[in-house]
């Protein structure tokens, strides 16, 4: 039995337990995946929660809002994704110390390549420079982005991300909504990493009049899976990538990280597409309930 967890705030509806337990069952490896929800817990002690999981024999844990920065700081060993992004969403209890990885970073790369192959990302409009936005922006650097054009209402956050990306050798600039609307037809990618479009934040993050068949469009929001942005992209003939894809691929990358010492990556590979298909059917297909 592999014991895994997720630490975060307001995570009661997370699909992560289902994903990890389902993948483990497909591989003949029993997995128990528990939620450690800080919601409503006064003075929640994140380091103590992580230490308790270790003492109770957990192999590792995923980490989500609002603890990703703390997870990176707590780690003894940081993977490339953590070094680039500055946050961690996956912690592994290892003999050499607490290992951290960012599978939003690796998962986006995997999801993009699954859908678009070796197609260069090109000029990309990035909406939202928060945690997921940073991870995806860094991943775009691995996907041959010509320039990441950052649209973010928080000027300081936008400037910080632009500075960090440029220091990594990833061409980036901050833009205004007016610039985005004007230049969008000449760019190749649109990435929404803001909450706009979520069931709790309905709407569309940009004016979609400039979308066309030359674009690829990704929306990190997957509740609902059919966001206003993705609907507009589909109607415009653009290629689309759902937030469900990121959920699946980052989860699989985390599972690889958790089980690297007992399950060969090649054993996991044949289960990737069936797992993706399952969640696409559950969350994206027209009959799925949002």
C-alpha cells in the first residue's frame, strides 16, 4: 500500500484521490490518497502537517493553494521545475531528505506535447501571473515560445514574472488589454491562468474577436471544462487544450515522482491515454456534468 496525500485549503472536491487511486489500481499497486484540508483549521501549521504525514508512513504528498511556496522552501532537494518556478506542488519523503517537484510545470509540457507535438508555442498571450501562470510561463520556455506577453491586473506581479522569465532567457513583456486585443491576431497561443471562466468567476478573460484558426488556446480552468474562452476558440477554428489535460498530466507526473523507486516509467506509459480519456469523458464531453 502506497499512502499519498494532498495538503491545501478547501480541497474537499479534489479529483486527485480518484486519479492516484485509479492509476494505482490499473498498475496493480494499492494506493490510499488522503486529504489534509486546512479550511476552518485555526493556526494550521503546514510544516507540522508535512512532518506528521512522514511520521505516519506516507510516501509523499501533493500540495496546493496556499502552501506551494512554503513547500518549496521546506524542501531539502528541489527539482528543475521548483528551481525555475519557485513553488512546489509535490513533496516526496526520501532517505536523502524532503524532495520537491512542480508537476504543473512538467505536466503542462506533457499535455502540450501530447496534443500539439513539436509545434513551437510561438508568441503567446499569458493571462494571469499567479502560481499556475508562473509554472505555465516557465514551461512555455521549454516549448519554444518566441515571447510570453503577460496580461495581469496586478502590475507588480506581472513585472516580477517578466523579470524572472527574461533572467531565465525566456523573452517576456508586460502588456495592456488594449495591446492584447490589437496584437492577438498576429500571435499563436492564448493561455488563461486566471480564475475567470471558473464556475465561481464566470465570464471570459479577453475579447475573443481576434481568435482564429492560427491559434492554439489553453484554459487552466476545468470546472466547467467548457469555458467561455474554449467555446470561442472552438468556434473560431483554433486548436484547444483543456484544463482537464493539465490536471491529468500533472497528476501522472506526480505519480511517477512518488513511485519512481518501485514502478518503472515505461509501465505507467500505457495507462496515460486511457486515464486522460476517462477524465475527458467525465468532465469535458457534452453529457458530462460540470
